[in-house]
C-alpha cells in the first residue's frame, strides 16, 4: 500500500543511545556478543480513547538495517571517547546486520500488548539496532493510527495530507505523508512525497494567492483560467458567505464554457457558511436563490431551448450546494458529541476491529459472517439427528445402487457391439486379423464410476492374445484404434474437435485411403484435425494447412499456411513423388482431389452402438 521508496535510504550507525554501546562493550568482554537473541517491540498501552494503531515504518527499518555499518571516522570518534575497548571497536568495524526481522505487515491494525516486530540476531547486533528500529516504527505507527481515526470519521470521503508545514522537519513530513497513505488517505500536498513515494499529489490555492489580486472574484477567475478542469477555490479569505456566492458565480462561468467547478475549500472561516447556503429565514441563502433561478429557467425552456441546458447546470450547482450544507450539518452534530459517548464508541470500534483481525475478515463483512455462521450452526443442529442422517445415507445408497445397476446393464449390452464394430474397422486400418475386446471387471466395492472397471484389450494381429491396449499398441496403432472408436461412436460423443497424430504411421496404399475416408466421415458432424504425411489422407480433407519451419536470425520459427487451388495440387503431388514434380504426379494429384467423397458404407461401415 506504501509508495515505491522510503523517506530515507539509511542513517548513521551512531544514531543510537549511548547505553546500547556500553552494553555491547560488556557483551564483548563477557563473551556474549554472538549469543542468539530475540528482541520484541510491543506497545504496552494506548492513549485513552484509542482502540488500536496501524503498523507503519517498516520501510525505514529495512533501509537502516541494510545500511548498518560504522564509518572509519565514526570508529575513530568512538575510540577518542576512551569508553570502548579495541575488541569492541574491531567488532563494530565489521558490523553488518545478519539477523532476521518478522513484523506485522504495514497497514494492519495492531493492539496494545501485541508484538509489532521481532528481531532475531546475534546479541550485539540486536542490541545496537534497538534504538533505530524503535525510532522508525514509533512515528510511522503513531501517525498511521491517528490517520485511521480520521479516515473512519470521514466516512468514505477522500482525505488529503497537508502536514508538511507543521511537521518537525522535511523527513518527518515524508513519514507523515507515507503513514497517512497507508491508513487510507487519498493524496498528499507534499510534492517530494508524491515523487519519492508515488502518492498522488493534491492541492488548491492559499490565502496569499487571493490577496495578490484586486479582489476575491478576480483571484477565483484567474485560478479557474489556469485549472478549468481541476478548480477548487478557497473562499474564506475575507468573508465566507460572500466568498461562496463569488465561487458560485465562477462555477456558472465555468459551466458555460463546458467545465465544472470541482468544489470549494473552507480553511479558516466560521460556520456562517451554513447560513450563506441555506439562509437565515429559508429565503436569503444560496440554495433558495439557486432554486428560484432554476425554476424560472425550467418554466421557460419551451420558449428558449438553451434555458434547458442552463437549468441543468443550475441543478448541478444545487446538488453541490446541498452536499456542502449536509456536510456542515454533520460537522455541527459531531462537534457537540458527549466525550463519554465518544469514548464508548471508540471502545466499541476497537472491539469491532479486533474481531475483524481475529477472524481475518474486513470489518464491514462481520455482520454477514455472523449471519452465515448462525445459519451453519442451525444446519449442524439439524444434522445432529443420527437417525435422520442414517435414513438419508440409506436413501442415497439405494439411489446410487439403482443408477449403477442401470449403467452396468447398458455396459454388458453395449460392450460386445462396440468390440465387434471396432474389430471390423481394424481389418481395413492395417491391422488385419486383429481383435478388439471390451472387458468388464467387477469391483469389490462401489466406486464413483460404477460397479466395474472398463478395460480395452487389443490383439494387433492374428494369433496373438488380447492384452491391455496401453501395453501392446504402438503410437500409430493407438491413433487408428482411436479413429475406429470415434467413428463407431460418432453420434454419442460431445467433443466438438478431435485431433489425430500419427494415425497413418506404418500404413499406405488402400489402408491410407481408408483412414482418409474414415476421417472424412467423422468430420461431417464435428471438426477433425489430422497431422499426416500421406497424400491419400490429405486429399480427403475439406481444408489443407501446410506447417513449415524456418530459421532466421538464429532462431527457428514455424508457419502455418492454407493451401488452395493449384498450391494444394502441387503439395499433394510433392507428397506423392518428392520435391521434383512431374506431369504424372501432378495429374495423379488432380485425380485424387477430384474424386468425390464416398458414401459412409463404401470404405467401412462401422456399426452404431447404443449407450
């Protein structure tokens, strides 16, 4: 959630408390410097009314630990103090952080008594980084926690960080901008933070800008000319009600030029703005005046069509003014809240966020989660009736058994038909004397697919015993068997596309022609793709694609090109006679392509199998 960079790349290793170094001196003397140690960062308690904090500052922790080292001049200064021994100074000279850090992710809500960060490292390293780690996490987490409370109070409205002019230093301004962004702010006025951290920049004008012009209206118009599509006006430099009326006038001028006033900013004016919007007696405010003007134009739009556009612009202005009045009313209601009620509300909010963190759900989903869990609990209570559960299990088993028995009957009826049909097709596919069988093997226990396993057995030639198809069939035979099964069951399958590779391996002549006609028959009710090197198969296709490989710039590439007309004829001739084409091969190719498609029974008449 944070930006792309941290506010600062690293700090000097001297950015620590003196007692960290004096303890390190003792560790070295006592032989404890390299002992394993674990340091945990915990918030003991929170200010009154604070339900939680938001974790932040890990970017600086990471940067500081990565850059941890003592420069030669820093070591020389430490030696000059006379407090530290040569063994410690030698250890500091080679100091690098070699430990491990575990931390709550940035943006996560954290509570008192909960570990925020844990450093595991040799004792001397863990001790020396304590101060800089605390310094990095403290400010970021504190600001992010405060920013979260502001985000919650804003109730979904966009917030902009405007703290740079009040923070204690430029670097602190960057930390504040980043922490507010983590907590949910939408933008920052800090331009350096926008560039360095990737936070959207936002800003309008200051009082000094208004005072540089002859009057407030002139300042508004000048700013509107500079930013017609992103114009937010500061209206409380002199007189808030009058400033609002002038801003409204500039808004109408922008609307006439096809733009829209983005809004107004109240910085230091009082709540007289509310009276300016609504009027003291319901008739003298901006809203009633805008309403009267809108009604007057709307009543005359039949006379002058342009009045309809102007009335719409006034309608937009009224909506914005009403939003402003609603926000001011909300501010007045919040300003008079009882502190005890605020404290109670904050405690409830803390409990709400705590439950969200505990159950790892967004806070706004807790109500839905509770309703869902109540419904599940009711289902579990209803399911606790063992007799009812047993009855349902028995009914489910009976239903399964009826369905499984029906499937088994269909398998016993269909298996011989499928075996005979595929065996007949094998005789025409280069596997004369071969045999195909369907074996049904009863299972000891019912399974999701039924009461038996179905196995395909094949004998590739006469005199051989049928064995499992995956053990005896070659790649080409598997493709031809798949073709025979697909054609036999073509009216039962739901696959829209079938792909065959090596279906013509080891065959030629009449068998190849049979393969081509079977593929042609199969392609009548679905798409069939076949990779082939045989002209007898290619000539039966409805479309012919040529795949070629080329090498250019040292890299191989493949191309697929459709062949039609004479190009297809020449490719079929090349497949017949090689690269040297002759009148004979060309004539043979034209003859093969000119042959009409044979009826389904002319090549092989596979039987239909009922399922």
